[in-house]
C-alpha cells in the first residue's frame, strides 16, 4: 500500500482534503501528524486539561499522598540492609489493602477520564463541543469495561518487563492506542484493536509512539523522583503532622506539573490512531466524532462539524 494517500492509492485527489492538511486529525506524513497533535493541544487544552485535572491528576494526588505518608517511618532509622528497608518502609496489611483498593479506584477513574478527554478532543476537532457532564458521562459509561482491558494491559506489560524487558516494551507500544480504540470502536476489543493498528504500519507507528512514550516516561520519572526526594526531606526535617502536610502539598504540585505533558500525550495518541485508521478507510475528524457518539454523519458527510453540534451542516432532505 502506498503512503500517499494512505487509504486509497487509486485516487489522486481526495475530496475531503484529509491528506492535504484539510482534516484536523487524519494525516499522512510525520510532519502533519506532529502539527496535528500540537493543534489538538492548542484547540482543546482547556477542556481536556480540566477533565484530566479532575479525573487523573486529583485521584493520582490522593493516591500519591497516601502512599508517601503511609510508607514513611515513624522514627528516624538507619537502613543498613534491604531487609531493614522493607521492614521500616512497608505498610501493614490493612494499609496495603487500602492502598490496593485506592490504586484500582484511581485506575478506573483515570481510565474513564482519559476516554472522556479523547471524546472531547475529537468532538472539538470536528467543530462540535461536549459539556463537562457529557464528557464524564461518556467516560464512566465506557470506563467499566475499559478498566478490565487496562488491567489486562498492565499485566501484559508487567509480565513482559519481568520476563525479558523487550516483550514488555513491545506491549507498551502495541497497547498504546487502547483509549482511542475504546472511544471510537466500542464493539471491538481495544486490546486487540490497538495491536492490530500499531502493527498495520509497524515502523512509522513505532517512531511516533516512541516519541510519546519517551515524553511520558521522562515526565513521570523526573516528577516522581523529585516528589519522593522532597517527601523524604520533609519527614527527615519536620515533625510528623507538618511533614504529612508538606508531603500532600508536594504531591499536589508534582501532579499538576504532569498535566501539560499528559495533554500532549493524549493528543498525540489520538492523532496516531486517526492516522493509522486513515490508512485503511476513509475517516475524518467528523466521522470519528460521530462514531464515538453512536450516530452516522448525515449523507456520509466528512467535513467540519459533528452531527447535533455547532458547525455541522443540516442534513439534506
């Protein structure tokens, strides 16, 4: 299959302009993909950022604050071996159970919020809009099943990293498009669909996903290390209650710092999904947004605007 245009090499002029810069999500070249992802950030950072702030940053802050405080030793200790470290910094059974429940709850809420954010970004790319309530309603409606797929993805990645690292890295790449797949193709497994899409153009997709993963890993690693370091300093210098307050405030700041790269990562994943689907079928931002809402664009319309939202044309009689 030729790369220009991706979905139909028999046509030299693609009427909707998907491959001439006319579509805000579906692109062909790396440069167009890069600019499209930045355009999504510029267009939707307020709405997507608010959704991620409520649904991802806030739960993550609560979980991080809990973990940092519950794992802090009640007294100053000198750790001389690994056993002493485990004894002093490992929570009890009850605290561990609460942490597990919180972790699963955060995974569900965060997954639902990501679905809501992808849905919102797609609607705004099509010239439409979603209220905050509509976005979260969509996310939580799809979030239950998506939560189970996320658990399977986490197990796959963890098992791959433990076994031989490379299988785990492959899983990170192959499962990176689960969120947009769950948003736009509700009747298909996002797990299998993500693998299928990423392998439909393996090397070009790998190049794009590597950039996204590197940004995600770098941002999370740096911010997590800074947060852990500061939490250790607070507990070493200040009394118990003051150290706990400072740790919670530090977690809040660290979580907020993650919001900016989080918005771009989501935007890049959305544009990668649209690009890969555009290689095989005639899709557009409008058709994707209509697909997510469970309706069909009137008259197979592929121009700006989502049916039922501002910017969409009136159906022809």
